[in-house]
């Protein structure tokens, strides 16, 4: 993120560190030398007073006093020269005193003052910052006369402080750069540690905005961010619970509305389909019944034929009504599915045995080679309905080589039952509709064998109640219907 807190914190702290280092560098360059000179002035005044006291008490040549003065001068890097003109006595702490004598002579002749900057001046001494014309170095110098008449000169080079200042500046730059790099790393690390919980909270709020309440704040902590994270978790749980209740209520309401609409739609469809399907058999029954009543044919064979038609049509009507009732019960979900473990192989064998007469009538070659028991979980009665519908459908559409082949294929925890019959493939445009109620691909052929277009609808309703897959496959020489169950 361009304006992330981590970047802002890093930039802020780095900026503060850089400003602090620059300020130290400016202070070092601008004020270090004046500060040094100010301290030097105090050291010069103190040295002057010690020399003055020694001269007045005439102890300057005393070994103990002389050692103290030399140590004091060495400590403050001061060279001193005292000349007693009355008796020609000279006291100094340097071996080469010609330079000091020449400089003192220049001050006495008012020559050295021309290139000097007066720092302080009293009746007893003058303190100045000057440049030596011979070596071009700058010095702090104090000259004057003690009360007893002796001349004195104190001198300390400024070159050392300039070198110290330059060295201090370089050291400050090196240390500052190193400190800056270290601080950048530390600031980046700590800002990352500080912003990670905030980023986690931001991601959590993002997920909550998308109604994903599984994510929780996990970083913990006893600070304000930790408390905020805990509040987020509580809010997430409450929102999830509230939305879940709302969804449940909405889902129940939606179900009620859909159920009502479905009932109304099914009532209309049922009335329309039933009236359409019953119209033909009722007309046939009525016509043949009237014919019998009026004695259209007197011979017994014709009367028997009329009665057979009436019985056949009544049986078809009865079968259709029973199928419709079973289908409605399945679609409305009023009947609970009783799952049990049973042998699918034995079930199929039983259905095939019960249709042996039909196989002989159709001259069908029925193939079922499965011998090993296959146990599945389902409602055994409803599975038998599915198998019977598929096999009955195969008999009714049998053609060509008159082969019906039933298989059980087991793979990935599923048992797939396939029922194949030779004959004409189903037209591709009709495949999506064959599972609809009262849909008939060939109405004349369906009427011929007494079908009413409900069998596959029952299969569809049963398999949906099992929440299992089903379908149909076309081949060049026939059609294969299939369904799956859990082994």
C-alpha cells in the first residue's frame, strides 16, 4: 500500500534521525570551535592567575611550584614565557623560546596586534586570537605585565581544535550513517511487528465485509490492538449467528413460497396432464361400452374383444393414477427415505427373474453376468422401482438384435448400474426432456405398449431423494440408462 502505516512510520522515524544527525553536524561545525575557545579563555585566565601568584610570592623557581605550573600548562596545551627584566630571569615550559620572545616583542612594539582578534582585554592582560606569519597557524595568546613588573606571554595553538572538529565531524558522519542504516532496519522491523496485527485486522474486516466469518484474529496481545482484535472476533461470531438466523428464516420463507408456487403449478399441471391422458382411454371405454349396450355385434367373440379393450384401458388408467400418486409423493418429499444396506446383485436378479415371461414374449437375450455380491446403501424398495422402470423401458424399446445387458460397475466408492438395450437411439433434442412427466418421444409407440410418460419421472424423483447421479447414453446400436449408489 502506497500510504501504509509501516511506510509512514519508517519515513517519520528515518526523517527524525536524519534531522537529528544534521542538527548535530551543524552544531558541531558552528559551535564546537567557539565553545573550545571559550573554555580556553577560562584556562588562560586560570593559568595567568597561577603564574601571577607564583611571581608575586617569588616561588616560580621553586621546584614543586614549577612542576605544578608545567603540569597545568601541559594539561591545557599552553606554552608560557615570563621575563623579569630587572634581573634578567626567564621562566618558560618550552625548549625553543625564541618564537615566544619574538611574539612578545611584537606585542610590545604594537606590531603583532595588527593581525589579532581581541577576545578579552583588562588592565593587566590582553587575550587575542592571532595568526603566526611564519608558520601560518592560528593561536590563542595572552600577554601583559604582572604587578611586580615581569612580562608574560601565554600561547596555545588552535590547529588542534580544528583537527579535532574535523575529526569529530567525520566521526559523526560515519557513526551517523551506520546508525541510520541500523535504525532503518530496526524501525522497519518494529514497524512491521506493530503493523502486522493492524494488517490482520484490515484483512479480517475485508472478509467480514464479504460475509466470511471463519477468519479470526489470532495475533493476540494485551495492548489496545489485541483488545480490538478480540472485539472483532466477538463481533464476527455475533454477526455470523445473526446472519445465520436471518438466512435460516429467509430460507424457510423461501421454501414456503416455493412450495406454495410448486403446489399451485403442480396442481395445474396435474389437472391438465391427467385430463389429457385420461381423455383417450375414457373415450375408448365409453365408445366400447355404448357399443356393447347397443349390441353392435351379436357374436361372442366381438363382445369379448369389446370387454378386453375396456378392461385394458381401465388397467392403464389405474396404473397411471398409481404412478401419479407415487410421483407426487416423491416430489413433495412427504415420504422419508429409509437407508439400509442390501445386496444390489440379488435385487437385480430378482427383477430379471420376474420379467422372464416378458423376455420370452419379446424374444430378448437378457445378459447379467454379475455373480459377486455388491452391497449398497439406499432404500431397497425405491431402488427396485428404478431398476424395474429401466428394464421395463428396455423391453418396450427393444429392437435390432434384441439384446438387453445389465451391468454393475464399482469404482471410487460408487456402484453404477447400467441397463442397455439394442434399438433406435433417442434423438439428441429429446434427451433433456425424457425425465419430464408425460413426455413421450414416440407417442404412438408409447400408446401401443401402454406407457404414460411417468416412469422416468419417478426414476428422477427417487434418485434426487437419494442425492445420487443418473442419466442416459446414446450408442449407434442402442440406448443405455444408468444410476449410481454408495457401496
